[in-house]
C-alpha cells in the first residue's frame, strides 16, 4: 500500500517531468498532466494491468489518453513505469523531430501508446471499439485468454465534440461494462472557463445513455481508487467525473487557461517546486520515487506470466487461432478462396451493383476469415455489409459478428479503429460515400496510424439517382485520395470487387475505402487471372486494335462507359485502349516503367469518372480530356443524370473526335 | 378552430400527397410524412407565422425539416398552404431532374425551404444558428422588427448524429428559448427498430444540456398544440418528444422500417385509402380540405402586414440598416476601408503571421460591417478571430458579436450556416485547418447552398510545428479545393489577407475558407494597388528579369520561399518569375487568356506548397516540379520540419537546376 506521501511524490514526478519537458521544448501542454497526475498515479499503480517489459501482452488493460494534448502525462508514465521505448532522453527531447515523444501521442512511436490522439474525442470513441473487441474476443476465447478493462482519460474537449455522443450512446447501448472513462473535470478550456461555452450536466448526459456515473475529487487518491473499484463492478460502462485543478501545483496559473497549452516559465516552475516540496533538478526523479514507480510497473508481471501459462495450456487449435488473430495474419486458404471465387465469377459473369458484388465477396471472405466484424451506420440493406455469417452483436451478447452502429458514421469509424488497434479483429463498416465526410477525421487517423480499418462506401456517384446532391458524392473520391496512406478503391465489376477486398484485407498497414455503386454493372473481367490485377492500381483492361490513338482511363461504374466508347471509336477506325484504374494510390506506388507503360503513348488521353477532375491530371496530363463532374449533382433518375452531366459513351466519343479533328 | 375531423383530413392530405408522389417517382420516403402529418398540420395551421404570398418576410417563423428525407412532408405543406413555387405539377414530378421537388429539400429551389437537409443532424444544428440570429437581430432591432420562433422536425437519425450534441449543448447553454425541436419519435430507423442500435433517454439527454422537454402522443392534435403552447412560454429551448407511428395509415407496413424509404406499392396505398377513409384519386385533395389549408396559409398575413407597417414606421436609419442587412448588401464605404487599409499596409510592411493579419483585417472590417458575428471553436487566441468590436454573446444577452462555440467545429459550421440562412448576419468562425475535417459536412452544405459562411482556418501547414501530424494539415487544402463552389484562399502576407477577406465578404453565393499561418511571414505586396489582385485567383507577384526560364507558383507561407528561390536563381542567371496563387477556384474562373498568361511559357514550372501535390498538375502540368509534402508531417520545430521535408528555397533551386541540366 502506497502511503499518501509517496503517492503525492509519485504524482509530483509526473508533474515535474511534464513541466520540465514542456519548458525545455518551449512548447506543449503542462496543465493536464499536472491536473490528472493523481488520477494517473492511482490508475497505473493500483489498477491498470500492464507489463512494461511485455508491453504488447494481448490481455493487458488498455489505457487511452483521449485528451492527447496531455501527452507528457503518458510519456511520464511510460518512462516511470519502465517502458524501454521511453527513456529519459526521450522525455528531454519532447516534441523534437525524430524522437518518439511527439507533441501528441502517436501510435507506433512507442509501446504503451494504444492509439494516436490529439483530435479531440477520437480516443474516447476508439475506446468503445477496444472495449467491444475485448468482449468479442472474450466471447470466442473465454475469460482465460481475454478479460481486461479499457480505461480512458478524457477532457472537456473530448466531451464537447459530437463524436463523443456517438461513442457514449453506442457503448451504453452495448453495455460495455469494462469501459471506464475518467473525465478530467477541470472547468477550463483554451478560451477560458468552460462556462463560456457549455453548461451541460455531463453525468446526467451519460446516464441518459445507460452509463454508471460517479463524481469524485480527482486529487483524492482513495476517492479515485474507490471509484475505480466501483467501476470495475458495474454492469454498465462507467463515467468517473473527477474534479481537478488544471496545472495543479502551479502557484499563480493553476486553475486557469494560462496553464493549458504553454510552458509555465521558469518562475512559475520554481514556485511549483516550492509549493509541492520538490527539490530535484529538472528531469531528475528522486531514486525512491523512481523505484516506487518501477515496482508499480512490475505489479502485473505475475498476472501476465499466469496468462501466458494459460495460453500455453490451451489446446493447440485455440492457441494457434488466438495467436494468428493477434498477429493480424490472415488464415491459410484465404488467397485460394479468393482465386476460386474469381474463377467462378469469370464463368458466371454476374451483372450486379458493386455493392452487391462486395457482399458476394464478403460472403466468401467471412466464411474463411472469422475475425472480420461487419457493420453499418444504419444502412445495412443499402451497404450490403451483412452476410450469412454475421449475426448481430447485442447488448450483453457478443457472440455475433455484426455491429448495428446506428446513425453514427464518425463514431463507427473511430470504433472500427479501436477494434483494429485492440488486435484480433478486422473491422469493416459501411455508409454512403458522401457521408465519408462525417467519418473523415477518424478515417484520417486510420491512415496516420497505418491500420487495417476497411470502410465500405456505397452509392458512390450521381448514379444513386433521386436522393440528389446532398447524397451524391462528386468530390469525395478526390478528397479521400488526398489522404496519405489510404487506399481508395473503386472496382468496376464483381471480379475487381473481389480483388479490392483481397487488397484491403492484405493491407495490414493501410486502411482502405471501397467506393461501390448502387446501380448494376456488367461483368468486364471475363478472362480469369489468379493474379490480382487491381493490386497494381491500374491495368490495361482492353487493348487497342493497333497503335493506340486514344487511351481511356476510368474507374468503377465508368469503366463500362469507357469500354462502350472504345467499341464505338474502334468502329470508326480510331484505335483505343481502356485502362481500369481501381486505385490511384497503388498505381502511384508502382515502378516508373510500369506507370509509363500503363499511361502509354497515345496522343489523346481521356479519363471518365463521375466525380471531379482533381487528381486525374497526374495520369492524363493537364491537356487530357475529362468526362466527369464539375459541380454538384442533382436529383433525378440515373439515366437522366448521366445524360444531363454528359457522362456517356457518346459524349466521350464526341470529345475524342473533336480533339482529333483539332490536332 | 379546426374540428378533429377536419384536422384528420388535412393531415391525410399530406399523407396521400406523399404516398402518391413517392409512388409515382418510384423512389422516396413516405414513412416520415405519414407519421409526422399530425404534428405538421397543427404547427402549420395553428402556430407557425408565415405567409406563402410573402415567403421571405424577414420576421417569419422558421421551419426546418432536419429529417430531410421526409421532403414530401415539406413539399405537401408548401403546396397545400399556397406557396407559388410548389404547385401540383411539382408534387407530381417529385425527385425528377429539373423540378424543384428534389429528393431532399434544397435551399434555393423554392421559397419555404429554409435550409438544405438530408445529411442527418444538419438541419437541427442549422436551427441553432437561426435561433441565435433571431436573438442577435432582436437585440439590435427590437421586438417590433425581430420576434419569431424556429421550429425543427428532427428524426432519430438527427439525434444519433454527433453534430446534434454539439447543437443541443450550444443552444442549451445560450438559452435559445425560441428554438423548439419536435422529435418524430417513431422507434424506427432504416435497419429496423431503434433498439438495434440505441437506448438513449433523449429527454434526459436534452435536459442535461438545459433544455425544457415534453413527451406527447404525436397523433393527438390537442396534445401537440398544448406542447407547442408550453414551448413558446419556456425560458429554455424545448424538445417535444412526439411519439408517432412511422407510415401512419399504411395497413401492413406502418410502424416498421419497410415504410421508411421505399414506395408503399399500389396495394398498400389502396389499403391506406380504405383505412383512412380517403377516396380521392392520386394527387387530388378534396376542395374543402384544400380550402382549409389555403385559409391556414393566410393566417399570418395580417401579422405580416402589421410588421410591415412597423418597419415602415421605424426611423429611416433603422429601416435602411435592417433592409440592407437582410438583403445581404455590404455597407457603403466597405471597399474604401479595405483600400485605405491596404495602402497603410504597403507602407507599414508588417511581418506577421497571416492569422494575425487576418485579425488586423477583421479589426477594419468589423468596424464598418456591423453584421459580422465572429467566433471560434475554443481557439480564440490561436485563430485570432476576436477583435475590439466583438464582445461575447452570453446566455440571455445577445448584444455581443462573438460566439464562444466551444470545442464543436461541426456544430459551429452548421450554426454559422444557420446564421447566414436566417439573413442579416455574416458569420465567420475559426478552428485549425486540420479540424476542417470535423466541420466538413457543414462546409460542403454551405457550398451546395451557395451561402456566405466564412471559415477561418489557422495553423495551415507543418509550419505549426511541434503539435505534430494530427494537427498538421497536409491534404486539407486539396480536400477543400475539391468541394465545388468553395473559395479556399491562402494569403501570402497582410495585403493578400486583406484582399482575401474582401473577397470572402463580397462572395454572397460562395462560402470561403481562409487558410492562415501560425508563423510570421514578411510583407511581399509592397506596391499598393487599389485593385484586389487576389480576386483573380493568381497573379504575377515578381516578374522574371528576361524571358522566364522558370515559373514558380506558390501559396501562403511558401510564397516567401518562392521569392527567395527566385532571387537565387536570378543570381545564377536563370530568369525566374513568381506567381502567387491565393485561390485555385477564382483562378479557374478566369478567362482562358488570363490563365494562359499567368501560367506562362517558361519551360520549367514549379509549385511550392506545404501540402500534397494533388490539384497542382492543372497549373504546372504532370511534368512540373513540386516542392511540398507527400505524406504526413511530424512533430518538431518549424525550421527543422521545413528542412526535413525539403520545402526550402535551396531545395527549390536545386530541383530547378537538376531539371535544367537534364533538359
């Protein structure tokens, strides 16, 4: 049992490491680490199950610092408890280029950082996915292998962001009782007192979504411990509203917004040293305090070893399957299943929407990849994300494989990231492509982290018809392609859909978005290839009859138009080839030779895509012909719309002829 | 007083027009109009102040159909009450190309549509801005001229979207008691019962944010009326939870998700005709029912005329100012104030961050344009959005001109759209450019509607430094440029910042985003011009000493780098010009001649921008040189980052020399 005095000194170690690091960097956020140090100390010394020497232990408790600007809290904890990745040099080089201790916690920089946070509310919503992953894997592998908690430290900003409501209401609905959110209730945001902009009773709000709530003094270690004890016994997720003083210990700035996001300055830090009785030099933690922290870091080592024994004692199949899933490897036989399925497709030649061919591919995938967890933001029948294998996950029953995420695109994407980050699960979730805008901040974080979240975005153009311009994506392909490390794939038929799914599942370090049609499309890939042609991003679908005068590049539903235009141009004696471009990002990653070969030397290059031109110039050149959209869509029947906006084979042929006449 | 029987028949008129229109279109959402018909009938016949014959009456009550998929409810009401824009032909051509009755209500298609809805939650969040606009204008012009309510019909989807929490908590905090949200509580979403995905106690949730709440039977006209009466007396915003049956009247499908988003089919409609005792042919409203509706439409005409008398009786200055604001015209003297200010800048040559020069411009603007309402999503000191003229708006005191929006980027953008749509106000609001992702769905709607919302996005590149890649926009300029009808402006110095602000204020049909730096930039426009050079999107800032070998295009903070590179290249005998490109969209709108002249004929074209390349090929060609980002940023000092990512004058010079050597 830690004495109160030792608790205080251990918490002060966090406070001074944070103050000193921010001061040295001349940049950063000391207020939160100082205010939340007591909470973190109790959590990390008495509750959290983790092992700094085996940081990726699958059954560890997860800790998510949703208020990511308080990164020095986390770095201090990782250093103090003995994580190798974060030594004192890392702390001293806080926020410097090339060091692990980035301004905000970056997943992948160091073990112990469970997710990238900073954009507010994201960590909280990730944690819903993590807590759900725990329950799903528990349902499959039992208490012996999966039985842990997810703890979140969230700030006022996290709770004000709308995404928090999506996460809270989903977690409450699903009764994720092993999720514990501690709200650093310090009454301060950047602009000043919270009362400038909010007067929400947060406990009441959480209770409205089925949460257990507790209010405590966030500087009272026993109150913190009692609350965490109570939270662990709850049958519902728990919010602990912990009243704290931001910048606790700073003599003149504590409790104000001055301590939030700037170095305190030498004088204030010196005052804090006096006020808190801390006489160590900057970055020096007294050895007895550091020892106490290191001992705390060893607390769960025995628990971890016992877990390893249980894993070792499990039957070989269970152990193998658990380890495979946690490694993120796909099951053996996955590739062959896709190849067999593609072969069948090349015979069947189905004329279906790519949202349907996505479902057909998923039916194959979900049969051989048990770790996929599907879902949709209340568009299940439209996104075609549910297959015969995916029973619903329900409150208290996590044996299913399908999440009814509700009308919560943003919360869905963030929860999916949490499912992925937890390990053992490959999540995919659907909405309309236009609503990728709602989910975008989380989709970006998936890219930044480099994780396998798979976004199924149907109704991918004006082709959705009557719902009109609010629902018709025109700029979304370009906007998503703009995100680094994000494979935006737009298959042209059922074979390409299968290949895109294969790529998405095999891309362990890149999230994917599949853009899929509402309308039916013909089979275009009728020659079976075992090779995944989409994996090169672009490939020649139809060659020209002789030296090509025209190269037409197209994606998804417009490949059909390109093929029709080619037929007509060839009929008129104009040698034309068609290149299908299912994924810009993968095409860019190819060798210069491959790219040059695919782009080709035809004097006329044209792109056809029912979206805006932005991005296409890299392939067709700024003098290339473009058949697509240059503004918002309209409400109407699909055939009227394609004609109205001039996205037809006739328009393509006319544009080529005009260009050839001019030349 | 309408009898219950007449009420029912009037409500049934909405139901059958909706059923018939969806059936004829073979597309659409009959469930909501049928379920909410009683609510709408009571609201439009007994409460809402509006005049179909003077639909833009400034002091009308606003009605927002946040659940925009129920568009036939609104179109039915507009037709029945006698709005000229929506006649029976419009109803019969529901969802057809070229007609006003789009799949979702489109602002600008017809009077009476107060905002574009469909993306869920947006209308609700718009309404917060509308209700706030009413209070702000009331504070300025008094009860005589501004005294109306804002009514919203929202569905479960609106309430599940995170944006609703941002709107609800802001409205509750600001005590917008003339805002009344009626929740069509029908227990059904697309996937099925709401219980699949949510179990939130919505009344409790709204109460947690300071709302008055009432629960009623949404099919009981007197209960609806009593609730609306009570709402009008509330000192807080009111939620009326109205329990309804989706698809009320459909014999076998009512109360299920089958009635939500598809035509009912002939048999079901025939059954509904029997069940509801409606024997009219499709699209025919019995004349006594239509008469009753038309009489209801005349209800407020007298009130409107009295208001006009009060306006006419107001002193000339007040009247003139009110009318000017409602027209959206800028005050006389605005242009001259900008010109004078630019002249001063060309003398002062301030070296400041563009976020600061934006503030300086706003200081000038806010002094002459009293209708600007500033704000920030809790980054006031970072976004530099507050000037000496803008006192805070507080709960119950709306005399100020600044909104502390809280950490609610999405809610802010949607509320800004509501402020704009209400009329009489020009809103601008700030956050970091990277968080434009959070606000994006509302920013898109501003573009789709073509309204003057002005987004102030600071910390616009890796130049923000230590906060790292979560906070560093790299793809955001490209992603925002992708949105049609959206002026993304990135000024290079204080003069350009002033010009960009002038453009933003003068663009009444296009929203603007200003991308602004955290770091200081030198004055580059030192020759005063009265002409707004930024208005052409791109202009030659520095000519080459002779026929240019190199054209360098740059924006914002990288124009300084371009100018330095030019100096070095010229020193080495390589004639180089620099083109500043503050706005792609405006440049695209110029004549082909102007564009060709600005792009020029230099054999080497280079762009410098601390973002991704996407979009630049249109200016520099796919073989142009690009100095910028090709992935996410990093946490570090600005000088380290620019060097690390190779965005320097030296790197630019080296790339040019390499290209020239090769050629």
